[in-house]
C-alpha cells in the first residue's frame, strides 16, 4: 500500500475526506437553493425551466455533476466505514457513560440522519433528476424554443400532501445533520481556534437552519398557495 492509499484509508484520512466532501456538498446546497428560488418568479415557471435547461446542457455543469456524485459517494462510503470501525473498536457501550450529557442528540444520530437524507435523495432524484435527464416530462414552448416543463413537475409533485411531508421531515433531518456536520468538519480538519470556533459554530447553526428552511418553504408554498 503506498502512502497515499494508507493515509486516506486511515481513520483520520477518512475523516478529512468526509469533512471536505461535506463542506463541498454544503456549497452545492446553496447553489441549488438559489436556483430553486426561481420557482417563486411570477412567470408561470418560464425562468425556472430555462434555468433547468441551462443546468442540464451546460458542459461545465455536467462535469460538476460528476464531481458532485463522487462527493456524495465518498461521503457516504467513509461514513459507513467509520461507523463500522467505531462499533468494532467499542462493541458495548460503557454502562456508566452518560452520552446525553456529553454529546448532542445530532452528533449521536448522524448515521440515522444521513440515512433519512439518502432515502430522500433517492426519492428526489427519481422524481426530478431522472425524468429531466432521461425523458418523461411534458414539453413547453418559451420564445419559440422547446423546453422540458420541469416547473409543472414541481407544481404537481407538491400538490400531494405525503410528498410535501417527506420533504419537510427530510429538511428537519438535514438541518440536524448539518448543524453537527458543519462544526465537526472544521474540527476534523484541525481548524479550531479559541477565538474563531464559537463563530464557526454559530455560523454553521445559522447556515443549517436558513438553508433547510429555504428548501422546506418550497413544497409548503406550492401545497398551500399554488
Ligand atoms: C424543495 C426543495 C427542492 C426542490 C424543489 C428541488 C428541485 C430539483 C430539481 C427540479 C432537480 C432536477 C434539476 C435538473 O436536473 O435540471 C433537482 C436535482 C437535484 N437535487 Fe434538488 N430540489 C430540492 C431540494 C434538494 C435537496 C435538499 C437536496 C440535497 C439534500 C437536493 C439534491 C439534488 C441533487 C443532488 C440533484 C441532481 C443534481 C442537479 O441536477 O443539480 N435537492 N432538484
């Protein structure tokens, strides 16, 4: 095994990969949320459909999509390996340990939260991404050009109460996952400092709540007001 493989399959190496991919996925969330805000433009979905078409056809975005998939895969795989290593290292919890007093609920349930997000992602991609890339959407003409009507798919999906419920519940799970993950990433990267760590924690908290609220408002808006 060369030093590269050795370093990145060690526990600390895997934690570094999880942190870097996690922070990268956070940046994706911001871009995705800002793009989705076009759903609120009062133009019958025109700007959203044109934007989605650009995202689906632009070569730079297509390359970034591969990086994104790799980011997700590494993040999930390393989470799985690290959880298994932790369990093998300490198969039985110490009886006199009081985890509730020494750690937060989200830090103890990152695996569960991550699994909820993974299930959400599969449902989400199946409904939006797969038809957008492989066909199955109605067409719409905007300025004499044919587009896929992804906006219509969004409106129709968010008329279904249980679909909206899946989104809202998943965004609560995502918020808790990010609240712990954000600050934990900085810690794993060794970026801790008496002066800056409290700021990172507050920023991470605000980031998680704002981003997840932003995503949750979309299905709620379409269910109640569209
Ligand atoms: C209500 C909130 C959301 C809406 C309305 C929404 C909408 C969409 C749509 C329409 C697509 C297909 C875009 C295309 O292929 O051109 C998409 C793709 C995607 N979404 Fe979402 N999304 C939401 C929340 C989320 C969240 C919270 C995550 C991650 C946890 C996420 C992850 C993804 C990924 C990974 C893709 C595929 C990559 C891409 O096309 O950019 N989405 N989303």
